[in-house]
C-alpha cells in the first residue's frame, strides 16, 4: 500500500483556513443590517461636500461665502479651491 499524499499538516491548514473564512463570513452577516445606514450617511456627506465645493467655485477669490450654515473665506489666489473656516481657522 502507498502512503497517503496528504499530510496531517495539510489537513490542519485546510481546517484553519475554513475557520478563518467562517469567522469573516459571520462578521459580514452581523454587519449587513447596518449597511443601508452606512450608505445613507455616506451619500449625505458626499452631497454636503459637493455643495461646499460648488460654493467655493462660485465665490470670488478672497471673498467670503456661507454654505450649510458655515462661513468660509476663499483664498485670494484665483483658481484655488482653498478656503479658510471663519469659525475655527
């Protein structure tokens, strides 16, 4: 009879890999209910960032503008999108 080509170490490695994958899959299942909330909040933050960027682009260089209840001053360099938060720097 020939010896088995699969060693004991190979079997343990496969079991370990399966356990790791099972834990990852379980974490995914546990976090899945929160996904709609994460997506909604990410979309809200993206929409706010777009509003701020549009406001920066419309403001004159060195001008002050307000967006989403915040006041900013645009950098004096034309074409720059750098702004300074008037409330905190």
